[in-house]
C-alpha cells in the first residue's frame, strides 16, 4: 500500500487573522511504481499559444471571459487502476495489516491529474463540448447564439463566450 499523510494549513485573511484551518489527506505518490500503481499520468493542458490566440479573439470580438478554479478537483477523478493506501494516521482500525482500496484519486497520486482530466472530459462531452484536435486542453461548444470556449489547465478553466447568459449556463452545467 502507498503511505498517506495529513497536510495541515492555516488560512489567513489579508490582515493576518486566522480565517480557517485546513487538513488534507495526501498520498506519498513518490513511492508509486510505474506499471504497478499506475500506467499513464499524462493529462493535456491548454497550450500557451492557444491561450494567447483565444484571449486575442476575445478582445477583438468583445467576448466575456471568466476564470474557474475547481475546488477539490483531484478528489473527483475516478481511478482506473487498483490502488491501495495505508490507513490515515490517527484513523487506523483493525491493525497495521489493514489497507484502504481507493476508488477516487487523492492529492499526491501520480495519476490524479489524469483521472481528473478524464472525468472532466467525459462530463464536458456529455453536455456537447467537442475537444479541439489542435489542442487537447481546448473544448468548444456551438450554442444557438454563438460559441463557448473552455481552456483547461489542470483544475483551472477559462470560459470564453459572447454573452453573460451563455456564460452562466455553462458555469451552471
């Protein structure tokens, strides 16, 4: 099993006051072995030239641009491989020989970005977005009133479209 650890972080506001405490369970992915724990790790992201072209297109056509950051994105990726981890520290039950079978990705797993990308791609295709052949990180959808472009960079998405209604509808989906 792959070891896991807790990562703690104190989030502060701009004055320095404690806003909240965060705890994240992270896999020690550096202990993974290719061919055993994972097969593929590649996940396409938007090319720099595509981002520049789309921003120029948006400026010329006066399109709306919004940026989305998907919270806990990697935790939504579904694993294709069989991955086992040790129990989370302070949550051990049943002895040291008990392990956890993961169905979804954890931060730190080498295949987590790919698992997230495959899940996102499937969801986008289900709502009629088409992946660009020139750039795997660009998704395009033709709507009744125009085009919607999504530029993907891991767990960040740029939404570019002609109107606020299309933009909001895309964000809601």
